[in-house]
C-alpha cells in the first residue's frame, strides 16, 4: 500500500523501483567516472537524504556511493 509515494505496509519505506533507479544512476556515474554539476549533486543528495530518513540502512549505502561522484562548478 502506498501513501504519498511511500510504502506503508509493515514499516515505512520507499518503493523498490525508486531505490533501484537511484542506485543504478549512482553506479553508472561512478563506473563511467563522469562529472555532474553541483545542482545535480544537490538533487541526488536530497533523494538520498529522503531515503535515509525512511530507511537508514539503504540511505547510508546510497550516501557512500554518492560521495564517490565527482562534481564540477556550474
């Protein structure tokens, strides 16, 4: 069952598809050694913090991946 984009079954969580898409995006950026703008970084950081608020275990893992991404000043 979902309420406002959050799964509320046994415990609150984010949809698996959302988490997987963000994880794949972070992985692809790290593997290709691409640079992103500070604005894109802050958007991804917001998504990671939202996930971390709902599920600290997944959020911390995504945050570690996010720290590996290089940024350029726009």
